[in-house]
């Protein structure tokens, strides 16, 4: 993804009550409505859990400007049969982490959501609302697979998400609600793609540059409560990942002038709190903010080799589990533990390995797996960890 440029539509459109009412009416007019029959007794419990627990823990600031799941996706789930089942599938999939009785409902709702998406894709043509519904469905199915121990199929959904996004961008005359959805969809795709590039090798031929930004009302240095950091930092992460995955011969020939500007920008970056943010100086908010983003905690854990550091990482993961029990947290911890085991074995058996077998075998394997966590995921069966 050498020339990838990621842009963000950072503007949150403030609208009057009349505009909000018009948006709700337009939302319901073109999306498949949910039939009253075929619902189970668990459905209200699952919907309540999604609204009260999952939506609340999916962003640092829970209001109409900064929580797209509660204020954009959830209203669609109350009108769309496919999104309704996808929402319940995610709720059941999260609850099954502590209660196995939700395993079957998770599979059933996931199957229905997937079937609804297939039915929509089979149509000869799509309008604005059908495209929004399909994008929302693919996003939720991607989220489901991430929450299901980061199943590798989430990457396939991300590929499909971009294909639909390109089709959606060609359609003019979008409503306010559709514009807000488009902004969130673009951020979702960029966030997941960039962090995927830090975890494993991404087939870069599948992805195309994002379109130029529109209605960019916020500074790119403002922290996005959905991501947990600013768009400027995400762009830097993407550029650094691009350098890190270069072929070995290109890395050897890399000059300081290729790296130092990125380092200076990273060190000079000052991220700004969003305007409607709670007091960040309270102890609870500092702890919550410190452990909420999975990505930096994962990288810190992979680099923690002293016992004291590892204990601290484990404590932070416990805090993270307490904030949101999403299914990608446990796999991330498993990868870190595998990194630790491989490091410990390497230290203990280094002399023995040098005497018993050629060192070239180890070198070749490490060249195949560029980073310790990539090697660990390969050892665990080819995982595709999502760190979002």
C-alpha cells in the first residue's frame, strides 16, 4: 500500500429537531422492516444488552456526536431485519463469553443476518438506503467475527466493505443520515485496515486509496473517541507500517531521511481532546482511557520481557476485560503469552540450538515472520488478530 492516503470525513453534522425527525422518517421508508413473528424470548434481553452495555463501552464519549453505534447503527437495527439479527448476534456472542447458553442464539442470528445480506446482494440494483443497509450489515458481520476470537473471516468482510463503499460513493444526493453513516463507514474501514497492517501481512492489492475528505470540520489532531486516538496518529501508524513491511533488501537500503521525518512528526504530535469530553483528569477516566485502546497495550505486552512488566500487562488486560468483554481481547492475550513463551525458550535454549541444528533454519523462519507477534499468530494456527 505504498501510495495509500487515508482521509477522514471528520465532521459531525448538527441538526435541528425537525431535521432529526426527517432523518428518522427517511430511515424507515426504505429499509426492510422487522416482522413481528419469529422472535425468541431472548431477543429483548440481547437488544437491551447491546444498547446498555456494548454501545456504552464502544467509544470513549457516549453521546450523539461520538457514539455511532448507539445513534446511527442501533436505529437502523430497529428497522432492518438483517441489522436486527446482526445486532442480536453480536450481543449473544459477547454474552456467551460468560454463559454458554447464548452460543446457539449467536449462531442463529448470525446465520439470519448473513442470509439477509446475500438476499440484498442478489438484487439487480440498489438505492441509497439499500446500500447503507448492506454496508451496515457488512460492518456488523465484520464486528461479529472480530468478537468471535478474531476469526480470520473478518478480513474477507473488510474487503467486501471497501467494494461496497466504492459503489456507495458513486451515488449522489445523500440524506443527512446517509452522510453521517458514510463518515462512520470510512473511519471504520481506515481504522481496521491500518491496525490490521500492524498485526499481519495484508494483501495490499485488494485496497485502493480513499477519496478526498469532505466537510472536515475537526482538526485531524483531535482524538476520535471511537478509535481512541487522532486521525493524525492513525496516518502516522499507517506510514510506519508501510515502511516496516517493505522487503528485506529495501529495508537494508533505507536511509535515515526515510525514517527521521516520521519520527519527528510522531514525537511532535499533540493530540487534542474532543470538545464534549468528560474531565480527563479524574482517576477513573485516566484508568479507563489508559486501558481502552487494545492496540498499544498489545504492542507493549509483546515487548514486555521482565516479570514485573508482564504482571503489569496482565493487570491492564484484566482492566480491559472489565470495561468491555469483547472476543478479540482474549486472543490478543494468547498471542502475547505465545510471544513470551517463544522469547523465554529462545533465551534458555540458545546455546543448545546452535549446537544441534543450523542457525539458518531459525533465520529463514524469522524472515518469513517479520515480527514476534506475527510468528506467534502463525504458531497458533494462522490467526488474523484485530487490535481495534
